[in-house]
C-alpha cells in the first residue's frame, strides 16, 4: 500500500486500505457518514467533500507516514529552469 498518492479523488478511496490495515472496522456506509460530505443523486451517493478531518487524521496516524521533500532530499541539487 505504499503510494505517493493513496487517495487522489476523495477520502472514501482510503476505505479499503483502512479496512485492510484494521484501522477502520465498521462498514463503508459508516465511513462515508463520518468522514464524507455526500449528496444523493438519482445514480447513487456522490461524495462532494469531507468532514471530521481531525478525527480522520487520528485514524490515519498509525498507518501513514508523511514526509516532505525538504526532510528527505537534502542532497539533491537545486532545480534549474530553462527554455
């Protein structure tokens, strides 16, 4: 599950990873109700945003390590832009 972009579209795409790791043990519907801003459409629910981000970060903390470029790539040369 190593990825630079584990959830490119919305938080609901992280549900399978959190279930796999045992971090979230409830249903997908419970996950959506807690963390996703959902709008009902004739074709089913559409996730239009997120909510409870502080709780979500606590949920992710045991399984996610985030590092910034300046923390891990100190020996790379500066970017040179040219035409």
